[in-house]
C-alpha cells in the first residue's frame, strides 16, 4: 500500500508499507519484502515523473537506534533535487491536505 507522507520532505514524498504488520526489515518475510520493493519501484517512477525530481531517495529505518519512530515497516520514497540537503524527519511540518490530495491524483495518473 502507498500513500503520501503528511510531513513531506518534498511534494510527492510517499510511504510504501505492507498491509500485514511487521515491525521492520528483520521481521518481514523476504518474499513479501520483495513485493514491497516492486511497489516502491513503481511508486518511485511515478513520483519522479509527477514532480520532475532530479532523483529519489529510498529510506527505511529499523529500530530505535536507527531513528525508527513508527514500528510498522514502511519505506519513504522521497523526491530530491540537485544540491538539496534532507531535513531530519522530526523537523518537518504537516502539509496542506488539499495539496496532498492533488499530488496523489497526479501520481496515480503515472501508475
């Protein structure tokens, strides 16, 4: 399943998760992880096209020491632009929900 992050680094910042609950990479079966990563590739291509990003960062944290805050496996698909430095997730602001809906519609059109 994929949906936009409510505290995006950039427009199009999407989360990809498994519907079944697994805390992180150490718990999810390899076969399911492979399916999740197939979705990530599809989403990354659609996001890149939608927001004309120079690149895409794929971020997945595992465990408290790695700054995991939500203990359900999720992967961030983050559009990036040349020269941009990424803020820490705890520094980000909640996005406008209407803008998120518009962006989601645009991304869906590329899938």
